[in-house]
C-alpha cells in the first residue's frame, strides 16, 4: 500500500513551484553576475516594475477604464516574483505542502482557477488600500489562498472535528502571524492582499469543488 505522503505532487503544484523556482533562479543568477547579459544585475527591480501591483497604476486603470493586457497580467504574475531566494523558498515549500492536499481534493485545474482568482482578488484589494507609490510582489497571497482553500475542504468535507480544528488553527496561526508581522515590521498594506486571498481561496474552493453541476441542478 502506497504511503500518501510519498505520492507524487499533482501537475498543478509542480507547475507552480517550478515557475516560482525558475523565475527566482534567473533573477538570482543575474544579481550575482552568473549571467553576462546587459542589465542582468537589475533584473529583480525590472521584474518588480513589470509584474508588481501598484495602487497608483490600478487607480489609473479604474479612472480611465483602460485595461492594457500587460497590466492585467500583473494580477496573475506578481506571485511568481520575490524579493529574494529565502522568500521564494518559503513560498515553494508551503505551496508544495498545501497545494498537494488541495489539488487532491478538488483537482489540479480547479486549484489553478482558485489560486488565479484568489491571488488576483488579493492584488486588487491591495490596489484599493495601498498608497499610490507602494508595490505588492511575492507569493504570500498565494499561500493564504491555499490555506483558505484547505480550510474549506476540511471544514465542509468528511473530516473529524479534530481535523477541522487543526485546519482552522492553521489558518488562524497564519493570519495572526501575518498581522503581528505587519504591526511589528510594517510593510504597508500587503497584509490586506493576504487576508482577501485567504477568504477568496476559501469561497472559491467551495464553489469550484467537484459536483458543482449536480448542485446547480438540485438548486
């Protein structure tokens, strides 16, 4: 009998983790002179400008009604770019752990949809609350979206009361830790993106779980 812990990661989790690792490897190599291309030491700053969420830019899109595709792509891509290898490694590890459980519960394609919309919701919320010159980058909203999706699966699934308490405890620890970090270290309104992504991950995980068509027919 196979140990579920040793089961291979679903393809969606591989896709996410390899994308984050690949982007970080390229940016790290450029910063350390391992790539001899023009401007390679500044690739991380350029990636922030290309993929980061900026409230000033979002405000311009809302006010003018203009939504250029490169700017819309930011809401899907900002979670792939990080401030450094340690942040990227943390996101990869948690994404692999929580993503495996979530993908096994709702499927890889549904998981990618949940994460895409939840991360975008978090980025949009940051764009509404942050200062015009602030930037949002990194996969923390992705982690919180996974935590919300995981909590929803456990709470509404056929899990024991103990499992439900553990799932809620995990989300509570993440949220309280994030709020404490924001209070102690600062960092602007990034925490709003994380909390909104968590709530969106919970809601979308419930809506997109298997059996949606049957539930709509019964309704």
